[in-house]
C-alpha cells in the first residue's frame, strides 16, 4: 500500500469522528522505490482537503502531510512533534473555529457524500506530479473549491420522457435508480453519487435524464402514478395522463 | 546452560564447559528437571562426514583489536570504545538496553568523538595497510543515531579522506555534515590520555588554521577496521586454499568467488573488506557458482513443505487471538505489556490474549499454532514489530495453523511505539493499547485471500552485453536455461572494450576475448547485436519482449529479465576538454597507453584531475572507480618513465579496500598528490614552461599551504565521472522499474534485495546499478544470476493476493484507475453495460492508487479495503470528543 491509497473519505471520516488533526506520512517525493510516485497523489489530496477545510471554516493546519524515508526517524519525530504542537495550539476540533460538533458532523457527512463527485471533477489535478514546491499553494484555489460546491449537479429523470427501459438503472454504479420495466424511473438523490452515468446511458432519442445545477430537483411522482401503459405497443402515457384524460 | 538467543535455529539449549558435572562429576540437577529426558551428559564429540559437491567459505571478518597498540588507549581508558562496542551501546539488546552510557560513570556522554582509520591504512606493525572500506560510512551512521538518542550531543569526526564511494553514500555524508553540532575535522588524531577526575578523553589533533591543539571528549569511538577471520591460516590449510598477504582469501579478480581450489568458493568479507550490499551480491553469486557445478543434482535434497488444509472461516464469527510480544526488553521496557494484555481482553471478538518474550522465536510460533487450533481462532493479531520484516514469517505460522494467511494483522508497538517513546512509559502504554485496538478492529474485517500460482518460462533475457551482462548470461545458461542476450552495439563487451589492464596487472582484453568466445560458442545463449527493444510486456515468469536487431525483428518469451545496460563516461566540458587535444579522459589515456602513443610515453609532466563531472550539484554522487583508475594509470606512467612528473589533484582519495596498497605504492614511486576543494577548483591554461616547451599549466590551491601551486603538464588527464546510460530512462519505463535520484537503476532494497527490483522477475547488475570496478560487476552479475535462477528453476511462482479487484456492477468505466496505474495492470473492456475496468492481478503491485481515485468504490485493493481502513479509524476515535 502506498500513501497514494489515502482517500478523501478516510480524512473526512477521521475528522467527523472527532480527530483534532490528521497526519499523512509518505516517502520522499521523487524517490519512489516503485514507479508509481503515488506520494504526489497524497500531496495533491492533502492540498485539496486543506482548501476544502478552509472553505468550510475549519483550520487547514489540522491536516499535515510530510515526506521522509524509512531511515529518517529524527525527521519523523520532529514533524510529528511540530504537528502536535500546532494541534494543541488550535485546541479541540471546532473550538477555535466556532463550529459545533453537530454542525461539523453534518458538514463532514455532506462532503463525504460528494467524494465521488469531487474525485470526478478534480481527477486531473489529483493525479499530477507537482515538481515545484512554490506551486503547491496555488494548486487548488479557494474560488475553485467554492465553485466546486456551488456547481454540484443533480440528475433528474423527467417522468414525461422516461420510457422505463431500465438502461439507466442497469448502468447506475450505486443502484440509486428505482423503477422496473414499465415503471417510470426515479433517482434516489440520497444514494446518487453524481457521476452522470445515467445521463450518458439514457438513449438520446428519449433524453429523459437531465442535469440540474444549482436549482432544486423536482419531487418524484408517487409510486401509484408511475406505471406506464403502452397503447398498441407504440405510444405511451404515464398513469398521470391516463387518470386525467 | 544457555540458549544462544531466542530466534536461534535450532532453538536448543546447550551446556558449556563451566558445567559442574563436566568438571567435577557433580550436580546433575538438570537431568532430573528435564521432563523429556533430553539431557545426555555423556555425549562425546563425534566426527560427522558429509559428502558435498561444493563448499562456500563465508567466515566473515574479525574486528581489528586496538589493544595491539597502546597508543589507542583501548582497555586502558574507560571511555574509549571501538565502533563495534558503540554499536552494542546503541542497541536495544545491548549492555544498557539501548542507552549510550560511559563505562566510567554510567552517564550519557555529552560530547563524542570518532577517530577514523584505526588499524587501517597504516604501514606500522600491528596495523593493516589496506582501507577497511566501511568505517567512514558506519561512523557517519553512528553520528546520526547518536543524534537520534540526543540531538544536542556534539559529534566530532577526525578523518583522513572521507571515502563515501558507495551508492547513496555521498548524500549520506552530506546529511551527516548538515546535522547541527557535527564537526568533520581532517586531521590525524592521537589520544593523549584522560582527565583523572572526569575521565574525559584528551585528543590531540592539528588543523590548518589553529595548529596543534588538545580537546577533551566525554567519549571517544575508535572507528576500527576489518581484519581477516582469526584463524585464517587454519582455514586455509584445512580447505587447501591460499590467502593473500593480508590474510584474506586469495581470489581471482576475474571471478572473485573462486578460491585457488576448484569447487571451493568464497563469499562475504573473506574476499576482502566489503559492505553489506557487496557482501549480499557475493552470497548470491557463490550460490550461482555452486549451481553451475551441481545443476544436475538441483532439488534432490529438498522436501516440499506440506501445510494442513485451510479451514473456511468466511461465515464464522470472528475469533481473534492477540499475542503481545515483549521483544526481549525492546517493547516491555517501555510498554506495560501485562496491562496491555489485560486491556485487550476487554475488546470485542477477542477470545485469547497472551504475552510472549519473543513472538518470532520458534517456540512462540509453535504456541501460536497450538492456540489457533485449540481455541479455533480465525484471526491473529501479533502486537510486536514492523510487518516489513516478519509479516511473511507470521503469515506462514497462520498457514501452519490451518487458517488463511491473510487473517493476520501486525500491530507495530515497537518501531511505532516503544522505540520512539522510551521516556514516556505511561503514554506509550496507552498508545500501544490504541494500536492493538485498531488492529483488532481491522482483523474483524479481514478477508481470506488466495494467491496465484503462475507457470514460469525457463528462459532469461539479459539486456546489455557488457562484462556484467555476459557473465550473468553465462552463469544462467550454464545451469541449463536458454538466455537471450541483447546488445545495442554491433559488438559485445561494453565499457570493458576500452579498458586494457586492471590495477593488479591483468590483461583485460585477453580475458574479454575469451569471455566473448564462450558466449558465442554456448548453445543456450542467443546473442542479438544492434538490438533495440520495441515493447516489453508480461510479468514474472511470463514476459514477452519484442526487439529488432541485426537479425531482424523478434519476439522473445522469457521468465526473467536482467537489466545490465551499464553506464557511460561523462564527456567533460571543464578544463579545456574538447578544445585542447592534450586534455584527455582516463579511458582515452588508457587506450593511448595501450598503443604506446609517443605523446603519452614521451610526456615530461602529467596532471590528473579527479572528480570531473561528479560530486557536484549536477551529479551529487561519487563515481567510485576514478581514484583507483588514476592511481593505476599513474603507476603505468611511472613504470614507463620514472622521471615523469605525475601529479594527482584530488578531493578525497577513495582507493578503498586493497587498492589502498596501490595508492601507497604510487606515493612511493614519487606520484605527487595535492588536494583541492570544490570552492577553489584547479584551473588549466596553455602556457610556456621554463624550458620553453608549450605546456598546459594546471594551478591548484594547496589546502594546507593555502597558496596556489602551478604544474606544467604535457597532458592533463580528467577523471571523468561515470554517468547513467543514455538508454536508462527508456529501459526503465519499458520494464516498469525505477531509477534512483542519480539516474542509475534503483534496486528493490539496498541491502536485502540488491540485485532485484520491486517489479518481480526483473533483476539488476553491473554499472546500470552504480559505477563499479570489474570484480564488483562480476560479483553482482553472478549475484543476479543466482537470484534469477531461484525463479527460473521452479515450475511455478506464487504472487500476492493483496491486489486490486473490480466489482463490475459498480464500475462506471471512467478509466481513472487505468490512468493512474503505472504498471498497466488495468484495462477497460467492453461489456453490455458499457466499458468496465479489469485488473490483471499478476501485474498489480497493490499500491492502491486506483482505489483512491475510483469515484464509485468499484476497484478495491484487497487487504487494504476502505472497510478495513475505516474500521481502524473508527477504533482509534471511538467517541467524538465533545467541545466544551
């Protein structure tokens, strides 16, 4: 396992559970004993996480990443000592930031749900090798993070267009789409990871899936109104149309 | 009665000569106490005759005893210790359990000095004339470790040349230099005596600025060198081999593993002073040479290990056994082990907890096996040391107990706890509990994993037809395997083609011609000249490499690959090289010497400049061979014309090992040595000598006199650096192996896997690894052959189960995993549900980068799943801390 295995969800989980600080240790940059150089991925992830924390009002110094070789016990000790000192200064999580534990848990859980979305949106920046230390600070900007959260998309299936063909439901990687053959499909917004697979999967001649940015997602139809009755196998109406001729 | 040490194999007690019964026929208490009736006090020595086909001598070395000379004060002054004593002082199992204490007052020394070259590089009686090769670097390591014990302790090293000639040594030297309160003082130092009150040791030394002065140190470490093994004469007589003038094994520089008697081989420091990586090369190498001799009998004495059938625990409730190791006193001195054991008993699913003195000891491992069976355990947590060294051993223990070996978790309470919190016992115990609790939580989530058996193609590919590549190819082929030998040039030989003699006077070209002839005549070696690799695919045991060569395109299937692409001579831009044809490199001088070129033989003055193109910012390493190379050429010039004025302008003369003798010889022959510093390098300009002849004038600032000295040279010879081969980057990416910071290939582990790569089935030897002398290249070439053969001589190879896997349903086909996998282990395949990622588990190295970028969690690194990692996070932070 490489330090590049550290997942955004792991960091968020530690903070959500009440950790006051998280330390990530990796091999020296540029001295990967393999060919993966995954420590750069860990660095990018740390830089991203710090900006996210800044965005939500959490002190980014609560996350620290340091690089060292297995033979540098002294460096490890001084890095950890320094980090512990920082955390003691900052006090328990949320305190100096004036975020209540309940609010913190809520925020962390919201961001955790967006991890897949963040991974998709920031994939390129998360996997690049930043050779020059001076570029670290600007790798992710606060504006960029703000936009990232503002532009969170939701996916919605228009009941008027849905043919209940199951294509999107079958392709959804997290089984967030409800509805069987002949039943208008509905996306469970709590389960949806905003990957957009359904948007690409829905045949273009139907175009039932839409991406909604910013605005609210219309409430789904009640289950008893979602049955599709096909006329002569060609036309179709939803049950809504049927009861309201 | 004694046990050698807890990890001894076999783990058996023995009785020494102080036994009362053996001396006076009294006592016999032990006989009664032994329940197994295993004690036989009437045993007599017996002769056992073994018939063997080959013998490897690896008696090691003996530490130089500074008592042979009173001037070192060793044994007389309490606070003078040897480097080996100091190692013991620093060691957790040492006399003070890892505390560095003075013998005189059991206090920590606050000021330590090292004196280098004790017993080495000296012509005087009782001392050794050669350089012991390892002391400069071991003293630097001791400085670093001293600083780890107490960062405040001032450390002083009195040294002659600092011989940081090995791979990574130069940066290690710099790291030591840059520590606060470390002084490197270039001076002979003598021990004058001690302060009668404080017992501090008084050292006299001289510096250019301050002249002779005396200084007190609370402790002085003598950096003692390496002696031949004590009874080398007896050894030589018994085995009928010859030893050299120093008492080390007489070896052939063309094959340093061969003694003077066929069938008897030598490995390790009996060859001469060697450091650990070199010693490991020779160990594999001697093995390979025995293999050549005994190939027909390979495997006849081995028996296959049979494990009990594995029980299926996938549906069973987790039953965890936790074994908390004292590690002698390494852990228990700091961590309260009984308290930890009591705590672990309270954890969920834990059905057995016990402490063990050494969990890795044979009897402890048997106890683990027995307990697993007795209590039907299905998870085992070993709270001990880092998994890096012993995980494989404990996994084997689980297999022995009949449960899947991936049901093991190691809680590292030594390196991560007792060693780094020696002074905070309570906090360390609390941390040990946290670490074990996390391990227990993870173990609940562990899944049994299956390893993969792969067939092994018996052929090998050797990339590079230089000395190392050819030697390696021959050894593999001589053991019955086909070898495909690729050479980018039209002829075999590599850099050796430009070398004409060795420092000990051997004719390189004659040896090389013989070697090349053997290669071409060998029926199992297939040579491809002018070869270019176009594609390298596959994995351990099953590589497929596509090449083009003078014989046209070819596809080679092979089970192992050896990278032996060598290195190149740096083309200097310094000192008028390329502008004035009187400036040459050493390889060029060697070629002209071989042709008896008149400009060389007729020269009146020759100046050699060392460290051209390395030990600088661009190439922060030492090219290792150049000092000896210069001495060799200087001696040859002196042999042609003893009147010739030969000057070597150096930074540190790094003629390590027996080459020190040639350095001394050159000095005796009148070769002048002058040291320069990187702040003030030599200058070269065209000038006119006093006798009116046109010369190159080399000006060097003498570091002792502080003034410039000018030399008139008819030839200026540059000790040009050795730089990585131009093809290194391409070969590295083709075979998916890494290059180190200097651009040479990066071995799997400097000491433990010095001829292997982290990529299984790919091996390394020769100058592709680092600059080295020809005998060293031969050592490593045989070493690589030995390691390759342990793979090739098996029909199957087993690869790890801790690799990535895709849950197809969850995969959205985004390809993020494919992009981050540098091993090309993942590909997208079309399915009815769109593209899905598929992992080839054999190529996967288990780094888990793909897992971290996968948006949906479809790709999972087994054994390090989110579930397993998050259970550890949760166990560490069981309750959110309330903010007041």
